[in-house]
């Protein structure tokens, strides 16, 4: 899989819902997943830069490890998690707040500076960090626990496969005594827009109640690892108090 494919698979659902990106790219994303057309892939790379939050993190990770933002490992680091995240310091991450996220239509310079100053000494620039700390940068989505769970990329076990749908089991987040924690498993029906071969028992990533991709055992492990690590770091820093 190419880096751009992993990126757009995980950005498909929020773009389809008009939460992220400047335009509706979802039809082109579906076409690219089906065809892997290189010309369309190049078009999607240009368009992906309008995903202010996602591309900001991807670019920050890439610059920290001297790789191309569309390198597969860089894309995987942000959406799934891998060892590249260990090479991004909180100082570098704070610069993302003070530059890309400080625009008036997003955080604004004052709030961006405040949030940058409150960053824990160690944090991983993984999608889980963005959802738990900044929530929804565009302001188009109310900050509620159900929406946070919709936006988090969570591993889900496939229980049933049907046309256009999957029934999965996953562990949503809960709030307990002011802290977030991983809750008990629940069953959920999610949408499936990509015609990948999927079997019961597979582990998949889910974003906004939509199937993104099938996970390898290592990817599932890393997704759980970095999500749990950010959760622990933010809880310890009393970010949610």
C-alpha cells in the first residue's frame, strides 16, 4: 500500500461528512482505492495538503525523521502508530500549534500559544493525541464523548460481513472521575465503502463509523499502544480536569 492510500483511507469518512479538507474528495478517493491510478494519486497528494490538522501532523513527523510526508511509514505513524513517533519532540509539536494551528479560523494565536505551553513533556503526534487534546479543529463538530469516539481511530474485530456494512466489536472510550479510559467492548454496525476482501475475525481500523483498512497484527498492536500511551500521558498531565 502507498502512503497516500493509507492517508486517504483514514480521511475518507470525515471528508465525506464535510468535516475535514476544503472539498468533497470522497468520490475521487473511492476511485483511487479501486484503480490505484498514479495520476489520480498525485492529484490526491496535492489535495491532501488542505487537511489542515492531518497534513500538519504528517508534515511534522516527516520533517522530524527526514522523510517525505507521503512516505508509507510517515502516513502509518500518524493514523496507526509506529516507531517514527518516538522521534518527534514536544518542542517540535508546539511549533505546529504556533504556526499551522494558530490561524484565526482555527485556534487563534492566543489559544494556540496556551495549548502549546500546556503540552506534556512527552507526547506522541498520533491521531489519538489530536482527538483527545484538540478535539475538532474545524469547529464543525460538537465536542461530545460520542463524537470523540467516532473520531478516534480504534481497532475493531469483524463479527459479520454484509454488502456495504460490517458488524464489529470495539472498545470505546469512557470518562471516569474526570479521566478518559478505554471501556468495555461493544458491537456496532459500520459502513463499508471500499471493496476489500474482509473476513470475520479480521481486525480493521474504523473512523466515523466507517471501515478504513484491514490491520496486520503489528498495526493493531501499535494502534492500541500509541492510543493508550497518549491517553496515559494526557491523564497524568490532568489535561481533562
